[in-house]
C-alpha cells in the first residue's frame, strides 16, 4: 500500500490515505511502467502466498483478479492511452482538488504544491499520449475533440473557471495567497494548452471509428465487471430487459396520470406538480441531504446494521457543471465523510424530485455509501487494500442499482411518481447495455427487436443517439454527454445493469443453497463484508459461506 501510494498520490487522496496531498502522479511512460512493475511484483508474491483461512482466500482471489486485469490492460496499451470525457489522467488531475482538505495554511500549501506541478504533469501526459498513439494505441478522434472542449470549458471564466475559482474559494494571505493565485493561473493556462494539444496534435492521430472492436471490448468488459460474460447473450438480454422495464413504466404511468396515460403524460404531470419541484440548487442539495439522512435512520437496525461512522453522509454541489452525479468515499480515518456530489449544469435552477429519490438511494444508503463506507470500517475483517483501494464497477455500480430495486421491494418507493423515477433509471441502464455493446461491436440490430427499431441495420453512434433519445427522459445536453461517455469508455456503462443482474443471480443462488434458512439481511451483511471484488470472485466467495 505504501509503495502504491507513493506511485499514485492522486489515488491516495481519492482513497483518503494521508501524507500524499502535495504531489501529483508521474504521467510519463516511466511513471506508468513503475506502476505496472509494482502490479507484477504483487501478483508474483500473491501466487506464492498460501491463504490460511477463508478471509485470506477471499482477499487473495479479489486482489489477483483485479491486478491481473490491470496488468493485461497495461500490456494491451489501454492504460497509457486512456482518454475520454470522464476518465483519464487529465480528469484525475483536475478532480483530485475537489477532495483535498482546504482548511488551514498547511492544507492550502498542499493545494499550491499540486497546482505548481500541474503544468509539468500535463506535459508528461502529452508525451505519453503521443508515444502511445505512434504505436497504434490512441483514442478516437471524436473523443479527443470532446475532451479538448472540456479543457476549454474548465478554463473559461464564463463557464467553470475551475482553477482560479478554486483559488478564490480558499483562505490565504501574504505570500501564500500570491502563490495560490499564481499557480492556479498557471494550472489553468496549462489546461488550456493541453486542450490545444489535443485538438491540434493528438486528434489528427486519433482513430476514425469510435467502436472499440470485440477484443478490446472483451478486455474492457472484464475489467469493469470482474467477470467474463457472453457479450452476444448479454446484448440480446438487454432488449428483453428494457422491454420488461418499459412495460412496468406504462403500468405505473396510469397510476400517476390516470387510465390510458402514456409515460410522457405521467412525466408531464409530475413535472407540473409543485410538491415535487424545488427551486435553487442549494435547496435541492438540502433536500438530498434530508432524504439521505432519513433513509439511513430508517434502514439502520431494520434491514441493515449500519456502523456509526457510516451514519453520516455529506451532500455537496460539485464545482463543475457537466451534470454528473457521483459518490466519493470517506478518508481512512473518516475525518472526510462519504460524499454525494451533483455537478449542476449551467442555467439549471429548478429540480423535480420524482426522478431523484432513487438517485439518493443509489449514491447514498443502501447504495454506494453503505457499501463503500462500511467496507472502510471493517478492519476486523478486511485488509487495508480491501478497505481503501479495491474497486470493481460491476460490483459497486451493480450493488447500487440493485439497491434501487431493493428499496422498491422494501416498500420505500410506494409513491407512483418515485417508483416511475426508479424504473426510468433502470430503463436508462438497460438501454445502454444494448447501445454500448452494439456500438462497440458494431452488431446488427435484431430484425425482431420488440421496439421495431432500425431492424437489420448495424449500430453507429448516430443510431445509438437516436435509440437513447427514444428510451430516456434526459435533456439533450446531458444525453449527448452520456452517449459520448459510452463511446469513449467502452464496457463501463453496461456494468451497472449487468452488475445488478449478477448480484441478483448471486442472491438467487444463495437462496437456493440455504432454502428455508435464507435470510435477506444476513445475505446482504455477508456479501458486503467480503469487501469490493470482481463479480466472479464474489460468487465463488458466497458459495463458500
């Protein structure tokens, strides 16, 4: 862990490991190689280790699966060439400032130290991306241009103005204030220059097509799921699952807006309901906080035993405006709580709660906050790597989506509007199983698909946009970001719904094994106490309980 944190100071801040907040990662080819060497060394030591009990077996299996796929990604050239609208070294460098302590001179000095290093870090990343591109490992040209536009946004005083805005929010005087303002301006300048590099130098080298192809997609899917799945079967299942969910939505629409009402009618009715409308992003944040706190109080001692440290969550407005909603875990000592973030788009000042109740369950309790923060507490059961570093999207996002459905099963979505919001969120996740796999594998759209959509044609980004627009109630600006995210981050978007599917299968298998002795609360406790791990190791571990 100490070696990892030294090589990954940004990751250490994300994980809440103290002592590394004054440095950025080395994004040179040598820096990436050093991280890969540590991964290989750890895998070799794992292979020689002999687990002494079940807990050690789970830890070994979890780490071996995660590190093996990390090594495979590096060898395939995916790690050094990663660049998309949501995940890259560029995004890590910017967003790490959101999580840094800012109270007191020492904390501000750490911010200044990182700001000072930002120009050099981005120059090193520039060289790494160019070297990777010359060997054929490069993002799609369209994706590169989208990221260049993000750099423009982050450095535009009329939009995000991120780095100078950060400096203005911090308290500092004298020489520290001068350093803060100067390094923030330099970081903004370096980010703007990086955007120009992407547009002028890297984009001409970018791939013409945004489709990853089957081999690259299979590796990406394994990375995000911690499991190997049948991609063609999963693609076909996506159509079935979306049709099932939309059938439920139509039934729920009648409860909202009367017999014969369409989903669009129900959405219009809900949007006009003043009791479901909140004006002002600060007021909306407060609504999220109240619901999150109330849910924790209701679930503790009934459906879950929630550790004391986890009974606190902080709802925050993110300093950017891309519309993202996300969770960040607590620090190792819990001085930084788990946080739910909302990056409110520019110009949005009115919010409908009917679609966001399920989001609070997803990001808070019983979703990410319960899963991630309670894992950080379990020093008696889990080693430090499991508590602070282990993560698999299929496990984590799958659990959070499973949690949304669980809250319906437990009776917390009895309001038809709130339940329609949950189903709408499920439909989004099912639609992107179809679109993500279809676009990246350039599959044929089934002739007999239940929506009659483009039968026999092969998926393109344009068809992906058309399909998502027909099946999602998301503003066009946000949906554009969604589709661009799928195209640049192959395999991640399906991990929510596919992860939920595998969680449900694991629960069904546990119920079949235990029969009349099966207890849902016990299943959840035992499963979460395993920590974060790939979904194949999860099922193996549950089978041994």
